[in-house]
């Protein structure tokens, strides 16, 4: 299994949002300069709790997360 490299991913950080409000987050994941065919992406809070995640298909992902800072993990199998 190889871990895909996630290029700089701008996350929208909004001031004044309620804790339950989810912000749309979209992005592109590449591996060796090409969009990742299939994989999974997860976003963990600084305390390690997973805040959300989803599928990566043709390099694209889309999900909703509360505003904040996250550690991003991408997994895929070849």
C-alpha cells in the first residue's frame, strides 16, 4: 500500500460559525503527479478524533466539516 501525497489543501476556516455547522470542503488528491484513481480521505482534529472523511474518486473528494484545523490522511491501494 502506498500513501498518496496530498498537495497543499486550503481549508476554509470561518470565524463565528456554530460548532455544529459544517462547511463544504472539496479538493484534489494526486499521486506521482496524477489524480488518485480511488482512495479514502479522513480529517482528524488535533486531539486525534476523526471529524469526517469520505471517498476519493478520480482525484476528487467532497465532504462537510466543522470549521477548524485538521490532520489529513489519504489511503489507497494499487
